C-alpha cells in the first residue's frame, strides 16, 4: 500500500456517496430543499405585490376621506361566500343567486357605510380594487398552505407539482396586480368590450327611452328602421350589472314579441389565437357563475327567440387590463357586425335585444 | 486508472457546465411591452380629432375641452392603451 491512487479513490468515494444518496432518498431531500427555496422566492414576490396593492388602495381611500382604511381592507379581503349544496340540485340557481347577491350587497354596504360622502363612481372603484387584493391574498394563502403542508409531510410529489405551476401562478398574480391601476383610475378594460359595443349602438341610434333597473341600463333605440333594446351595465363606474335577469324581465314585459336576441361579450382566447378576433355563434355569451346565463336561456327558450352570441377574443391579461387599441378596433368591427347581423336576420320594424356583457368601467 | 489531470479536467468541465446552466436560467427574459393609455377626442361641431394622454376619472362620452380649430366642445370618443414606443423612452 505504498502507492495509493488518490484520484481514483476520491472518484470511487463520490460514486459510492451518490449511490447511498440515491438508495436512501437523500437526493430527493436536496431536490426538495431546492424546490422549496424556489417557491419561497416566488411567494416573496407575491407578498410584495400584495403589500404594494394594499398600500395603494389604502392611500386611495385615505384621499377619499377615510381615517383608518386598513381595518376595512382586512375585513373585505377575508370575506368569503360558501358555495351552495350541489348534490341536491333543486333550485340551485336560486340559492346561488341569493348567496351572490347577499355577498355583493353586503360588501357594497360595508364600503358605503365607511365612505358615506363619496359618489357611486369612486365607491365602485374601491369595491373592485378590494376584490383584486382579495384574489391575490387568497392565492398567496393557498400557495403558502401547500408549501407548508408538503414540507411538513415530506410530500415531494406535492412540492414538485407546486414548483412546476409556480410560474403560471406568478403570471396570474402579476395580471391581477397590474389590473389595479386601470380600476383605480377608471380606464376601460378589455372586458369592457361588450358594454362598449352596446354603448356604440346607443350613441348611433335615436334614443326613445332609457331606464335603470338593478344597476343595469336599458335603452330603447331606433336604428336601421328597427326597435332595438340595448342592455348594458350602468356606467361609467366599475359595474357588471345584472344583464341576464334584466333581459329576462324585458322579454316578459314585451310578452315574448322579440325577433332576435344578441349577446356580445369578451371571451378568453386559446393560446395561439389572435387578440381581437371576432367569432359568431349561438347561445348566451356571458361568463357569470350561472344565474344570469340561465335567465337568458330560459327567457329565449320560452318564446322561441333566436339567441345569437358575438365574442371578442382576448387573453386574461387583456381582459382585466386597460383596453388595448387592437381590442378597441375589434369593438368597432363588432359594432358594425351587430348592425349587419340585425339587418340580415330580421325584417324592418322588428324588435331586437342586444345585451353588451361585461364590466362597463369608463363607458357610460 | 484515472490520473490527477483527468480528474481536474472533469471537475473544471463540470463547473463550467454548471455556470452556463445557471446563466441560462437567470438570463433576462424578454421584457413585457409597456402600455400607455390614450384618449381620442372628437369635436362635436367640426369632427376634428386629436389624441392625448388619459387622465384619471375620464370616461367615454365625457366633454373634455374646447376644440383648437373651432372652439366647440370635444367629446371623448375612445380610450385605449397603446404600446409605448422607443421614442417615448428617449
Ligand atoms: Zn371643432
């Protein structure tokens, strides 16, 4: 043993060490540590966004004359709505609608009580701003929950899955984080497309009557020798209204004497589809949890009214951020399309309902 | 049998590869385009149009300012975001 081959020995040792790691699962522990560091770094970014946004909205409320906005923020971002029982589907829509309405009304009331001297417009911006923070907050809490659980249970599969979807989650949070600015300043967003198309019909036509029901505007307009009822959320605050319920009521009021119903909405595009593409189809183009959509379907089915849908394609980041020029141009094209469709499908002096679905922020 | 030189070469290669991998991982991702919100104003008398920066609280159909050509009222026709061009940066 006088000439030991040290390099070979070191090499063999490294191999043995690696083998021991492999058989005892030690390599997994190192991997887990790396994953967990990566997730923690991304969580830190989410945390920073959350704190920034919270500060922004608190300043906004302070400017509106509120003394201690942080208490209100804390109360609203932890507000929850429990989903209705779905193993017994009888009147689930009614129950769901009741829960959604109660939740919305309560939040509106809490904010109105705290900001009594502020107009509806500013209040609607605060409501939406708080809703955005609440989304980011719940994403943060859920990710943290899975991180801590997987670490505690040494569940490397869970941790790996979390690490793999973290970039996607981070992008989602970034999208929400960026959407606070248009909402606090009252800029139209991509989702405003439907409401904007409806507004264009009102702008171009001759207004015969106008009423507001449940935060939703109904315009009776004469255009192209047809009677057109235009339904859209009441603007220019951040508001989606109740277009489905109002449309159903209107159809009943007209005793079903409607020749065509068109719904216009923004729709999420598939990856690879172009932003601002217009697609035509059949059905109710509306993305609510159910009550509004079913109201439109039931009303049109009851009287056998053709139900058409026009959608403007966009990504989620386009939909909740300031409306991009391409989408604005698509809205103008959609407006022309609606007029063409009405002329194609109905005879002069028919009655048509056009519902512009979506948040009407920045559009009256 | 491995001599010391081969071992050193192996370790050096491994280190270089690690550095390259780390560099690729942290390499700057393509920057997201920045957007700036503009509003399109149209004179209700002479239809003169002009584009200016959006101001908080503005909304479509709002009467904003006097027309520079005929003095009539100008209405906000549209509000949209456009990509910030490089000219804006400089
Ligand atoms: Zn003018």
